[in-house]
C-alpha cells in the first residue's frame, strides 16, 4: 500500500478499511482563531449583538458540524461520537474556538474536531457580519490527539 492510506498502489482513491484496528478511546482537540475588531469582540462577549445569544449559537454549530463530518469530508468514516465540547473564549485577536471530540472506536476524531471549529467559526462570522465584515478566520489546526496505534500527539509551542 502507498504511504498515503487513502490511495491504492495504483493511485486510486478509496476509503481505508479500519475493521482490523483495535477499538480504543480516542480524543482530538482542535482550535480556530477568529480575528475581530475590539468593538466587535466586546459586542460578541458582552451579549449585545443584534442576532441574540451568539455564543450559544456558535457552540451549537460546532457540535452539529462534528456530527456531520462524514457528510462533508470525503472518505471520512461515520463514527459514533461519545462527546463534543465547543468553547469560545476571548483572545488577543478576538476569539479562540476550541473543540474536543471523543469516541471509542477504530478510527480517530481529528476530522470531527477540526470540522467543529471550522463550522463554529463560520457561525461566529454569520453572527457578527452585520457589525463587521472584515473578520478573519484561521488558523484552524489540530492541537492534540490521543488513542489508536500512534498514541498521543500534542502540537508544540501552544
């Protein structure tokens, strides 16, 4: 098999067969930074945006995004998610969204965690676009994963 598991030796795309993998507890944490003007961040975290409780909507969008990942990302296995936590906190740039996704299964939840923060960031933009259109989303990145054959991984410098 090629070094890219989603490709056959002939270069054909296929879904990886995980049936031979051990079931283990798996966790992934991802983050996304959303840059906002100070006044927009104040309205977001102060609860004064015209669209209402933005933070609840953002967290809910992230949870829904994690659950729909296999519908959005080709070749991503539909898995049973044990739990999803999405947090939005004020940061120097505006907001930092984190998502933690857990499962007990044969494949990891990295894609679910990164999808969660991506969809949450889009929901944040939707909630503030009437106040500020110059919002910037990114970087989106994995910061932790555990479980499976490769064990634990943590992004350095965070």
